[in-house]
C-alpha cells in the first residue's frame, strides 16, 4: 500500500444514514441488548443463590432457576427485537434534526475506513475490502466480515471531487474497481 498521506472525510446524507443504521447498528444494539439481558439473568440467579438458607432444597432451587432460564430464552428473542425496533424508530425521528445527522461521517485514511456516528463507531482495514464497484450514482465497497457489510457512497453529493480521490486511492492501493 502506498505510504502517501491520504485522508478524506465524507458527511452522509439521510438515505445513507438509514442504510448504515440498518446494516451496522441494528446488529450492534441487538448484541448489546442480549449481553445486558444475559447479565441481568446471571445476577438474578447469583442473588437467588446467596439468598438460600439451610432449609431450602438445592434440587428445588435448581429447578426454579432452570424454569427462569427457559422462560428467559423463550422470550429473549422477541424482547430483543422489540427493543431494537423502538430504538430505531427513535433514531428515525432524530434524523430529522440536522445536528444529529451531521454527526454521521466516513473517514478514509491510509490505515483504513472509520464509520462515525452518535450510535457507535466501526473501523475496517483496507485489507477487508473484497470488491469495489462504481456505478453512475454510487461507489460501493464490500467488506469481508462476519456480517458482510456494504459501504455505499453517493456520487450525487457535493463531495464529488473527493470521491474521485477516493476512487483513485482504492484503484491504486486496495483493489481493482468494477465499473458498471
């Protein structure tokens, strides 16, 4: 990879932000809700264990906690989806405010790609880019990852000159660009 100093920053428009939220942050917040609810379950079992007295049968305690765990896993999926839906309905409403949407940015540098947002941050190395496709309206970067993300950048926005720099950098240093 070329060691020249390369650094670009793109603000995202509303449609790009919506795609980004669906692709990146939906999975991120589902994972966080699952982890949080798992910690709550473990704390319930932990405090129930230390609340035992000598008169309680351990088999009865195990069965009670087994029922709690089964109920937890039975309702966890619907709970996680409901919380995620509510959260993303809330972010859709926040996207109407310019101050919130201006915080979404793509940063491209020699080291990689960084996706900044108020909801979280992701970074990808250039070696994770599997394909680059240029169409009349968009420039797509396909990221090799467990979820297979697609970074789409609009050619129609005011950063057209910067997109040309990004395309040139990707062509020379990362991967050949497929032009459609």
